[in-house]
């Protein structure tokens, strides 16, 4: 039998001024099961709380209702007070008679009637409350970082420096990501490799970081605190621990033509056994079996093997699967550039001197294919006039993507600037629609490109590029002067937009995190939880979340790291107990609940008898992942799932209490 | 719920806030994160609005079983409002989409049961939209008052 | 160059264009790619993107009297390359049609307009185009009697200009189509 | 194969060479087509320029007649006609209200399923590369041919659904089948100014001039087209353009059907090549010379 206490708060005159609190108390006392009803000036004050605690004790209450302010104000206060008297804190319900009654209505009689209704609803609800225990999940204090670009490296270093072990997985042969491909960085013009290489080395040498390059995450299962990860370490054909990175092998490789260097974005060639760039970390080559003569021509060629001093080349190495258990994950898989050959009118792929922004970075870079001298891919001549075209693929819902890629305005300004610095007397033209330069020092940087470095900016898009007598004729518009313009250029650089890394949608599915229609990972809350994914224990960093620049990527890496260190500062992860609960006896295993769950919190559970024979399969809620939203409850056909604290019978009782 | 209860209540004299079209009972099912907070904001801003509404709080509109709406009408409500986060803003990622989709299919059934569909309303009220909450409640109350009284009796139609 | 925007007129004109175009003017974000690729932009008084903006602003007189709408050759380069998929060519058709319906005769490009009118007259009376008659009537109307005349003898010699036109049998139906849709 | 033929006005007038050569090569290939009875003008650019509904209604009559006669596809060799027919079919398919108005006016049903082929679609798709290749008796190897597509064949792409709107290749493929060498150049799909030929001759000459000089610069012996409007601008106005820009062009402009006919070994006279304003004699001699070398 319920023993309910009702406490009506005056909130000074805030409630009592409009609601007849005594009447509410009197009505409460009439309800069957209510053994105590009281009104008091300030329930949240110490005396108020003390009387509440005393009555719980005295009357041995099984539940309490506070007719007071919004639960968003003091629900926790009263729950704690109740808990101190040994009452389950979830046996506290609040009837919101301030924000929803006294502050918004004026007629005292009608306001009082409404207050009584709300109080009755909560009495009916609290009668049906079941004890709820908060859930505690043990934590494996080890983190996995997927993607070794600047965001991932930053996250790994911060976590490792916080004393936690990190596994850093990178798909490519070296860490460094996109940033190491860049030349100088806006707006300070620091050399990218000068600031990036030390970080890469630090990550490689850090005692708390275990680095897997040329490796991919194959499978992930589990939940916060307890993710089981399978990592595929692809066969490198080189024994890492023995390799000295001397370079004899790639110098000996006969395949030095016809294989385009991915790192130099097809502007140079590489060998079959190669390091993507001289500062690669680790400095251990990879043998690309898809082009290696040894593998293509039946084992005849072994020039690299012969050249190798420590004999660390092993053609028989196989892919390896490594299993790890981690408590938290950072997904920082980065981005790709859009394929601009879909713009037939721009001739990318047809005209050699129409190149992408990333290709221009490689031409600028001292470690690039031209050792930092800007040369045309077609004839090696230094261009005097370059036209830069912004928003290629970005802001183009027809052929590309509707969003803004954010970094192109700035990198184009940087390109024009560096071009002016490197080629004296040269001229650059920039076609733009809008200039977005909103971070510290960015606007000044763009202005400098125009005012000091003489780049001419034209407001408009380019419609066509074609070749005429060795020049690229760029047909564009300047909408400010209202003119169609034609510029004869030596080279055209397309500021290609960014898209999520290929395969990031697959990874997201594997991780059970949500992603938008482009494949960018979605944050748990766009403003307040920008570092968290929709799944507990999985955090996001870098461009995998959407276009952003280097400082923002670094910040997001650190943010993810600090979230993980915060999580790992305790031994257990605590979750509010108001989560979904399955009635295994009635579950028919249709798994509609699984389909609607946005958190991947529902899995299949096999129930076996003592001999191990499978009796039935039922839905199982993972308390580490469930947020208690209740979507599954509605999806359930057999009424076998419910959310604690919001059970069906409670809600029907609330409705019933309102019957007229 | 049990029909017995319903019958019993039908014999009761109409209470205040009761069973007549000039003073209709309106039940609002709202989510905890957006609309409930929006209503709180209306309160802290001391905005005044019609007092016919009674709010039932749920974690998310995705938790709202369409049968709650039927039950509300069975228990004498003259109007039912469902309000949650704006599309794309759901605290639980996609709960409001589920509820919207569910309602889209459930609407016909409500109509079949004889519920005047003008008496059910879906809206989005964010935590910052206290004023929107007020105008929705006022407009919806006015609308319900202007409707003929009998059309929520879901047992009249076979 | 100053325009005082009258909200009612602006709405009316923009709404009329949008309903005929089945597209939203607000879709255009003025990147200028249409103007960049337009083959006849060099002769126009307003660039295509300006026409779109002016229509949105309700500058009806300027738009309907512009050279641009009559110079447009409907080559569709603009619409094909438009990143927003806006019907740039379509809006030119719509504006010409409005001008035609409102009886706005282009002061500067009346010849193009007249050619279209003479052409449709020719279709109306024959069901098909009789080129010699088309050219003759057009020249009479525009009084450009001698322009391109030097081409005629050789074209006649080559057999390119037929002396007799063909008429279709069911001219009634053509007449009905014109009656219903003109 | 049951294929309706919609010649359009130009093929019966200024561009009679196109029809003559088309019928000739079809005869050689044993392919039969039937003219749509009592067809009417598609309204060309004039209709869509000043009256949208008319621009759908006029072609609709032809489509409805073809449908009534049991055809499922139409060949419209004129690029302008095929463009207007495709546009009308597209509108009829997507605008039910307009469709109802039009079918009511025509007092004929139309079920919106007619497939419309331009000349290139017909040759590559319906006739097929193998068939054409087998017909080539006199390969034109050594001849450099520029294919000019203009606007109407490829744009707007969502309606035309034909080839790449920026870099079309179908006509080049046909050229290659004849043994000639396709010439790549920049202005394949630039507009010649078509509809304003009579009303704005200066503009048209500027646009056509751009195309012709670019073709010349890329070393073509001749140009092939699949559009009477392109043909008349490139061919009829060529002398004038030469005078205006004071630079010789001398580029014969042939219809693709004529080029195919030549490679099939058909007498140039039967293909009405002498009907063009720019004489093709030099090119024809070159072809003969090439044939004799072998």
C-alpha cells in the first residue's frame, strides 16, 4: 500500500499569490494513499528540506510529491534529500505549479484547480514508481584513436600525456594526414612540415602511444568502457623493427615510372616499395603489391630484397589481425577532396595545367615534386599568370555539395600570396562568390593578399576554361562591374571542396554513430556536445565532423582527449537509471526497437537452458548506451519494452487523473 | 484503460475545466528537453496564457504512444497537443522524427475512430520559444472552443 | 541608377514570374556563372544574373524593356552550368512571354521580337514554315529590305529557297491550338 | 523496327541536303522510316520564346499523331526539332495540368511515353556502330573532321538526356567509324546564335566566327553537324564572316549523314553536297586522292 507525502510549496508569494495552497493541500489529503499533506513557505530551504526528511522518516513514506517549481529547478535537490532518508530518489515527483500555473495564470480559483490537477497527476504517477538504480559501467582505461592526421595526433598526444594508453590507427603508411601535405599554413605562414613533423615524431616515440600505420579498423563491438576492436595490420612486406629507413630498397626498385604518387597528388611518380614522403613516420617503407613486379611476375624480381642491408624485406608477410579492448574511441578520419573532373567546363583532367588546390600545395612545397619551384605540369615552365577559382564543388548542389568547405577562401588567399612571393612580377586573379575569413587574423590576411601582394579578386564564378595557343582561357564573370571577363592564364588552380574520407560512412556504421547525408559524423549536440558522437564513449575530432581548419582541428582533438581523460578519471561510468527495460518473457524478437534506436543500444540476447540449448532470442538493452528516449517503447508491438520512470501505466494514470 | 472507470466518470457532474465546449480540457504531451523548457521560459517570463491546458511530461515525443492521445480523448479531453523539439534538434537525435512519422500513419486511425482531427495538433517549441508556447496554447484553446462540442466522443462511431 | 522598391509591386511581379517559372527566385545566390558563360552577354544591357536580381526586386519596367531578354538565344549554357539548378533560360522565356502579353515592345531589340511574331504567324497560317514567305514578311515588317539580300541569289541557285510552301491538311486543328493557347 | 520520322520544316527547305542524304544512307542500310502524316511545325524557338503553352502544344500534336499511329519512337533529325519535341514530351510528362489542357484542345489522347531520338542517338543507338562500320566502303582515313554539336543536342541535359553536355563524343565516334580523324577543339558546344540568325546577324556572325576560327586553328579539313540551324549559320554565313574578320576559312560544313554517305561510297551528288554554299570540292578531291593511294 502506497504511503505518499504531498508537499505544497508557497514559494513565498510566487505560488501562494495566485494559487490557494491550502486548498491544494486539503485536496491532496483526500486522495487515497496520501498519508501526509503539508504546505510550507519555501520547501527548498533547509527547514523545508528538513521537514520533508522528518516526515519521510516519521510516516515511513513510499513516495513524495512536491507541488512546487519546475523539476528543472529542484528535482535533484529533493531527490538528494529523499535519498538521505533511504528513499529511492526516483520516488520523488514534482508537480510544476509555479512555471506552469502561478506565473502564467491570473484567476486564482482556476489556477488553484489546475494546481490540484497537476498535483493529483503526480500522486498517481508516484504511486506507480518502481525503484530505479543508476547504472555503473566499468571502464577499460585505454583509448583508440582512428586516423592519424593532426586532429588524431593531437587527441592521442593529449590522452597519452594524461597518463592513459592510446592506440593510434592510421590507414596510410605514415601518420601526418592532410596537414603534412600542405606547404605553409594560413594566416601565419608557418611551414606545415616544420610544425607537424615534431608532433608526428612525438606520437611515434610516446611511451603511452601504440602506433599502427598501414592498418585499418576491421570491426568494433561493445560499448562505453568496453569496446572490442579488431585492427587489420596490412602486410607491409617489410619487418618494421629491423628496418632502418636507409632507402636502399626503393632506390633499387625498377618500378620508378608509371605509379603515381598519392602523396604528391599524381604530380610525381613513386616506386613499388616506397615511403610516401621523406619525413614519414614511421620511416619504414611499404611494398605496394598491386604494382610490384615480384608479385605480378611470379617472384622473379627481388632487387629490393637484394639491396636491403638488414634483410628486413619479407615477401611472405601476411595481413595480421590485432585485437584490443578500449574504453573510449576518437574518430578522426579526416577528409578527401572532391573529384572535380565532373566539371567538364573546367577541363580538370583534360588540361594538365588545370590543377587542384592540394596539387598547388605540393608544387609550393620544398619537399614536393618540383622542390618548391612553381612549374606547370604540362611543360615545366614557371607560370606568370594564375587564375584561382573558388567554390569548385562547394556551394554547388547541382554537381557538388551545397555546403561551404570553409578552408578554400583562406587557402586560396594563401596560394595567391605565396605565388606572388615566389614569382616576382607575376599576377594572380581570384574568382570568388563570397569571402569567408572569420577567424583571428584571417580577414587581415586576405586583405594583405590583395593590397600588398596584388592579387586581383573578381566577384563571380567561372563558366568555362579552354586551351588556346598554350594559354588557358578562363571565361568568368565579375558581377560587381557587371562584366563578362576573359583571362588568359598560364595555370588554373581550382579550390576544390572537401568531402568526408571515403569509407567514413562504413566506419560510422561499424561504430554505431550517426552521420549526415554527406558522411560527416554528427555530434551529439551541435552546440553543447560538439566533441561527443551520438554514442556514449565515442568522440569526434577533425574534418571527419565537417569542414574546419587546422586550429579548429587541433582544438577538437584536444576536446575529445579531455572528454576521455574526464571519463577515465573515475573507475566507473555512471548512467541515470531512467533507461529502457525489456520484458524478456513477452519479447517476440521482432527487433523493431533495434531499428529505431539512435544509439545502437539494443542487441540480440540469446537465452539458453541449462544444457546450453537455445530457448529464445530477445532484445537486450545496453545500459551503457541507452539514453532513455523511449523511441523503442513505441516501436514495440508486444509491449515488452518500457522506459523506467515513464512507464505506460504511469502515463495512463496521469491521464486518468485528469479525467473530466 | 478499463471501460468501467469511464462509465463511472461519465455520470459525474462536470467539474471545473470540464466537459463543455466553453471550458474545454486540453492535454499537452511535451518532451522534457525543448517544449517543457520552453513552457518554463514562458513561466519565468511571466507570460500569461489560457489555463485549460494540462501538461504531461515525457522524455521525448518519440515516447508518445498514439494510444495516449486516444486515452486522453476517452478521459474527456477536448484537444490534444503534442509538442517537441524542432526537426533536427531532437535531444535524442531522431525521436521527434519517429513521432512525426508515427503520427502521420496514426492520424487516419484517429479519424476513423471519430476524432475530429482539428482537435489534435503537432508543433515544435524549442526551449527558447516561450512566446511560441504561449501563442500555440492560446490559439489552440480558441480553436477548440470554436469547434462543436460532441465530436470527440469516440464511441459514437462504429 | 536608383530604384525605390514598392513592396506590393515587387511581390506581384516576383510572384507572377515564379508561378510561370515553377522555380524560386531566391534560389539564385548571384554567383554569376550564367553571365560568365553567356555567349551573347557582350551585347546585353544587363547580365543574366542582374536580370534575376532585378526581377526579384520587382524592377518590372527595366526588365521587360531590357535588351537582354530578347538577345538571349536560349542556348541553355547558363541553366546547364548553374550550380543551383536555377532555370536561367527559363526566366528569359517567362519574361519575354510577359512582355509579349503586356504588349511591351522592346524599344531596342524589337527585331527579335518581331521575328518570333512573324514566325508564329507563319506557323498559324501554314502549319509549317514557308521560309521565303517568313523572310519576306519579316523584312517588310522590319524594313530591313536589303539586309542579307546578297545571300538570296545563291541560295535560290542551290535550291535552298523553295518558291512554294507546304501547307498541312488539318489547318483547323492548328487554328484551334492557336485559339486555345495564344 | 517501327520508327516515325519527323522531318521538320528546315529539312523540307533550306536544309534539304540533310533529308536527301539521310534518306540515301537509310536506303543503303535498308532501314525504313515513315513520315508522321500531316505533321506540323514544332514552333521552334519562336514559340518557347513568347508562349510557353504553345511551345508544348505544337509538338504535342505531332507526338499524339505518332502515338495514334502506333509508333513508340520518333526520329527528329533536326536538332532544334528534337529539342522541342523532347521538351514538350518532358513537360507533358511532368505537368499534368498543362497536359490535360493540351490533350483536350487536340481532342487526342497522349500517354507521355514517346521516345524521341535526335540524329546521333538514332545512328549510334538504333542503327548501331557495327552496322555503320560494316557499311563503310571508302574509309576517309587521312581526313580531319571537327564535330560541332552546338547547344540544342545536349542542353538542357536533364531534358535531352544525351551524351556529356560539356564534352560530347557521339558524333566524334561516328566520324571515327568512317575512318576519318576526329579533331578535338574547345568550342564543340558553344552556341552559334541560331535563332537570332535573321534578327541579329552581327551577333550570330561573332558567335559563329568564334567556332569556325577555333575549328580552323585545330587543323580540321571540314566540319560535320547534325543541326540545320548550325549548318545554315556555319555554311551560309561563312563568306560573310570571312569578309568581316578578313581571314579565310574555307571550311566545308557537311551533315553527319553526308559524311557517312561518302564513306559508304555514295556519289556526292546523290548526297546533295553541292547544295552547300561553301564548296566541298577540295575535300571531295582529297577523299578521292586518299582512295586512290590505297
